[in-house]
């Protein structure tokens, strides 16, 4: 039986700006979503994926956006719908799961109440019936302890749990169309797999159509029936999952597919869209003998960092008259890091990865154990000594936007850290060095006078890297530093980190939930689980032959694609 279209987009054009100056971001795109179909939309940041979804939801800013074309949903043209009519439709017949649940959920309202409110508004339920239905939805999206979680605020639950609350809210009114915009970006591989299975089950159960937007192509291939590839505001290719992933026609699609780090090989460099377009990329595989030789050079030295029986304990108040509950985020952890090494650190959210990184950086004080950097126990340093240490141990943040001062230009932000650590002899000397550093990370000197909001996510991450290398540190901790980047920018940044490692002799601790990325980067791998080291050893060996069930579960959860 032939499926009928649920929503048809014809010649959709979206621009931003005023009458005098408009920037066109969607250029007359057309596509359909069939009933009970999963349509995947892929492309780089800036390709128009999210703008398309916001246009369908009627959430584009009214004063600065301009829309033309048709959005036909069950014989209604949504492009010309009044806001009052859109409100009846939005959340009821068309729902959306946003990329960042923390900013989509109201921080001042309890999780359960936010879902109940939807049911009372659209389904005219009483507060008690809405509560019952909300608890049922929480069970459906496999939230632990639904009754307890109903009364919690968003900041009191994990990222994966918040995303499940968002899904419960989105499906509460049984919509005909659900739009999922990067719903798993910040989640670890196991939670990501669970969310994907959940969406599949809900789609089959309710018969709703689903638009699944992601920069992770392997992920899209596991859920979608049909795929749309977008680039610079146009649809460059459309077809079934098999056609797009096995028989791509367009060079752009081929380049996107090639940018993902492979799990079965180890390349010196990853291909990028630019290097494939100008045919400058030549695949060069690192052989086992080359890798063995590199490791011999690294592991004959003394360690630059030694962690011995490290513990970090937190205490929680569970009630007014009850004892404090202790949680060991890091529990008797011991390992060594060698100069020139990249140590990968993986595990699910809450396993202690980031806490361990903070303790090494002395942003958190260890409860017990020692951290030896160049033979000195840094847990016993004074505040003045720790300030000096900051130059040698640096952090590349997950979100470079929140780590950059919005009031400082890019040049000023980098110069500032150099001044703090007495690097450079004069203002002119520092500025010249910053200009060279910006070039080193692939940004020209014009970026010196730009502000963070004027840069893309990939460009901001490059600034974060430039600021780090300005101090010429010995050890760099990369905490989820590429997780928010699309696949092509991610490849560029990973290549850059490896180049800088060779040029400056950096040592990395690379923390990530993306196991494919860690495998490309890491020499040694540590798998953490509930604050403890589950497994440690050569990265390639662990991926090929994991000895622990937990590690096997993590590796099995990696999206493999078709």
C-alpha cells in the first residue's frame, strides 16, 4: 500500500535581516515526509537543517525572518497560518525534541509539571489525570523512579534523563509528526542507543512520522527510511538509506561519509570535505610496526603524570533528619601518562571521567590519593603554586562559547591568558604571536578583532585550542572537546590536535563519549565505570578484544551504519 504524504514542503525560502539587508539561508527547498515514515536530514552546521525544522514548527523569529513557499500539512498551508492557530497545532499535532534539553526545559518548573501542563493545555485533562498520564509517559520512555523524578527540577537529573523528559513531553499529545533535532548529540553511546530504540518503538506504536536531524551519519542510517542531504541551504541529494550510504551520487555526500573516523583502520589523517574536494587527501594508514615503534619511544621514558589511588567523594543531603549520602565519583584510580602520549578516557555519563580531569587540573580537591606531575605531588601545592601549574596543564573545554568572554575579541582573550602567565615581552610581541597562533589553527589574522558570537562552533573550538597552545603546556586535557561539532569540522579539529601534538610535543588526556573518535586519537585507553577503572590497555587491542562485559557493551553501542 502506497503511503500518502503527511507534510509537503514546496520552494521553501528563508532569509534573515531587514528589508535593506537580507541573508538567504534556505534556497527554495522542496521535499515530502510520508505517513509513518522516518526521514533523516544530514549535513554540516550551517546547512539549514535546524532552520528547516524551526520553519515547520512556526518558531522562526517574526521580526527578523522572512519566509516564502508552501508548507502543506494535511491540506493546511502552515506558511500562512496565524500564530493563534499555530499554537493549537504545535505540541499537539506537530512536536519537536530540541538539541539541548537544559535550555528547552523551564528550570524553575518541576519536570513532571512541565509535561502535565501540555496535557492540560491541549487535551483539556484535569490535573490528576494529567499527572497519571505523565507518570505513564515517564515509564514509557524508561525513566527510572518516575514518581520521584516527577517532582525534580531539570538541573537535578542527568542529560540523558532530561532528554527522555523532552521526548515524553513531545509525544504526550500523540503528534502526527515528531521532529527530533540532534536529540542525542551530548549523550554517551549507550544512552544514545536507548533513545534511538525508544524513538523507533514509539514511531511503530503510534504510527507517527519522524524527521530525525543529525550530523552523525551512522546514527541516521540506523533509524531512517529515507535520507535528505543538505548543504548551504539546498538539498544536494535525496534517497533511501541504502542509496545514500552505499551508492551516493554527489561528491559532497561521499565526503561527508568519508569524514567519520573508521573503526577498522588507523589513519594518520582523517579526510575532510575540503581535502576531498581539492583532491589533496591521500589516505595513509599507520601500520602495526609503525605504531609499535612509536610506543617504544613513548613508554621507555618516565611518566609525566602518575595517578595513585585517587579518590574524590561528594556528599548529598537526602533530607533534614537523615544522614548525608556519600558518592565516590572517583574510586581508587591509578594510572600513568607518558610524554607524547594520547591517553583516551571513555565511559558512560556519571562514570567519573570529567571529575578525574578536574582533580588532575586541581579544579577539584582530591579526597584521597596523589597526583604526581613531573615527580611532584600537586595535591599538596599552595594556591600560588597551583596558579603557576596552570601554565603546564591546560584544558580544552567542550563548549568553547561559554569559556570565552563575549565582551572580549578573540585576540584580547588569547592575549589576556598570556599576560596572566607573563608570556611575551610587550603588547606588540603578544599580538604578533597571537596572529601566528590563529594561522596555526586555521584562522587568519582578521579573526583577531572578531567577537565569539561572530564565529561558528568549529571556529570557536579552534580559538579555544589557540588559547591553550599560547601557554605552551606540557599536558592538555581535552574534555569532550569535539562532541558538539559536526562530522566534517570534527575531522578538521582532530587532525589539528594531532599536528599540534607533533609540533609542540603535547601530551593529551582525551575524554569523550564518542568511542570512534577516541580510537582514532588514543595510544592507550582507560574505560571507566562508576568511578573505577574497568579496563586499561592499548586502544586498538581493547577495541578488537575487550575483556570486560561493560567495555563490550560500550563498543556494541557505537553506531556502525549500514
